[in-house]
């Protein structure tokens, strides 16, 4: 089997036993799926009078939780140096309440080092399965472990939300939103906390960094991420744009996660972010945002 990916609307040709199977316009199909999710979410917003997304308030740790945190920290110190060092660094950057999901997940998480055959056949360096709470390492590098432990630290399985990636259903229509922003911001935090040599998903990192600038205090976006509160992020964005614009922007970042080489779509999205920021911020703030955003544009080769 041979796969050839062509420019323009990505077309995939699979040659199997001499027969040609043609899958037309993969990018267009992705857009149709995301448009369906957008329609479902917009209907949910309209039906619920803009109360579909409700701001989450995070309770402070109880005495029992503090005791549990201490016990698990001691156990990590004794059993796993790498994860203990990760947790120590995470603790330097986050409030205790933002480490709830790490504590909940690490006690039942499984870690698998893939065999050589799987390593050769996989494009991923690692993968965190949020439903199984399982981390699989395909290429053993320090930044691989920290990136996926950050994913684990933001996984709230009770509400089907992994950081900023949420799945759900409204009136029998399923939706997914935030997979691109979630992946990009996970790597933003990986770079910020652990300073790895390599950068995963650079376009998603750039877009996520621009989204962070819509927050008056970037630490609040970090908190919303670790608390797995996509709702809070969307409501923060509504200080600068209509809620449907916020949904649209996040779904467009999702598109880039599937098609990072769509230069035209990516550049249009950057320009849309500039315009939305300009409408709600002072001239000097907009100038600084625009200067940073324009650095992220991709020029035609």
C-alpha cells in the first residue's frame, strides 16, 4: 500500500492490489464535520439563552484532600523519580486546586513502553488515552513524558473533558470541540514549565499563545486548562467577542490540528484573531498583539 498526499485540497490515493481508491477533498470533509459541530453548539447556545456554558467555580482543597495529596506525593517520591520530579515542577507553577486531576488520575494510570515494532510503525512519540487513563511511550524522550503527563494532569473524566477538549451531546447530536487548542496549549505549558528542546505542533502552539493573550491574566488560562474548564475559556473570550465567534475560532483551531499544512486557512485564522482582538482592546494593546500575530503568519514558499 502506498499513500501519496498532494497539495491543494489534500487528496489521498491508496493503491491496493492494483486498484485505485480515491478519497476526494479530505480538507473539505473535515470542514463539514466541524461545521456540524458548530451548528449543534450554536443551537445549544440559542436554546439555552447563552447559558449553555456556565462558569465553573473551583472549591478549595478540603482537609481530606490535602492529606491525600501528601500521601500520594510521598508514594511518588519512593516509587517513580521521573513522575515525582514532574509533579514537583508542576507544583511550582500551579495552585493545589489545579492539581486535583493529576492526583485523581495518577493513582490509577498505566504506563506502557511500546515494543520496537510498534515504535517503528507509529508517527507519534507518545499517546495519552484519556478514557483508559493510559500513557503509551513510542519514543523515549524527556519532553515526551512531560507533555503527556500534562495531558493526564488536565483530564477530568467525570465531565468528558481533557484540558480544553470536550465531547458531548445536545438533543441527540454529538459534538467535539477544542482538540486543537488543547494540544497546542499543552505544548505551550510543556515549553513554559520544562523547556524541552523540541516543539510539538508549532502552529497549534502559536495559535494557543495568541488565544492566551485574550486573558487579562495568563495564569487564569493555565488554571482553566488544569481544571478542564473549556466553559471558563469560552466565557473569557466573550469579553472580546460574541460567544458564537468564540466557538467558531476554537473549531477553526481544531481544523488546523488535522490539516497543519493548510497555509491559507491558517493565515486567515491569524488575521481573524487580530480583528477580533482589535474590536475589544485599546490601540497600544492591539498594536502589540498585531505585531506578535503577524510574526506567526506563514509565507508562501
